[in-house]
């Protein structure tokens, strides 16, 4: 949410103009602008939250994938060791039983490493799906925020043009659509 620091002053200026107007329409438009500004700020904050949540979930996904990779590497190492001990055991000799035990131990370790790696991959995939969900919300909230800001600008046109009604009606429509899009981002 990158609003100019003077935006609040602009809304105050609209309110002051409305307070000095004898036309009851201008205060309505000023109130509409204030309501739209609150909605835009709220939706913009939600947009920022969703963006941060998407980044966090992506980071979590990468961390889980790294842990999965580490476990796959451990699995490979244990599988190689198991194979080496099996070859040594097949050669016979006085240490054949010790080689067989080492092969079995490495087999058990590799099975556990494989299970752990698959678990981390599943967690990585789940975190990636979560990131995509937050990104989709972020995109919809960006559209909603933009519509609400445009609605504010169009409502201002109603004041500037001396009380024309169509810009105000258009701003109300844009405000409603922006609010619906924001709400829909949490329903989908």
C-alpha cells in the first residue's frame, strides 16, 4: 500500500469544502469519499498482509524442500553404504556377519531417510499451495484497492464539476464492486 502522505490532507480538504457548501449533495459526496478512503485503506492493509503471508509460505516451502533434499542425500549415502557392505559380505570371510549387520543398519537408516524426505516434500507442496492461495488473494485485493482509489477520484469529480450526479453514482458503483472483489478474495 503506497499511498501518498498527503492523501489524508486531500480528504480533509474535501470535507472542509463540503462543510461550507449550501448544497446537501456535496456533504454526501464528501462522506462517500471518506467511507471509500477507509475501505481503500482497510483493503490495502489486507493486501499487504496477504503479500507477506505468500512470501512467508514460499520461504517455508523452500526450507522444507531443502530438508527433503538433505534427507534424499542421506538416503543415497546409506543406500551406497548398504550396497558396499553387501558386496563385502558376499566376499565371505570372518567379518561377513558384521558386514551383514552393517548392511541391515544402513538399510533401516535409508528407509527412514526416504520416509522423512517424502514427508518434507509433502510439507513443501502444502506450503507452496498455501503461498498460491495468498497470492491469489493478494491479486484480487490489489484490484479491489485500485477500484476503491479510482472511486475516490471519480467522486471528487462530482464535487469539482459543481454537483454533477453521474460521477458520484459511478464512484458508488466502483466502490461496491471494489468491496465485492475484496470480499470475494476470501470466499474463493
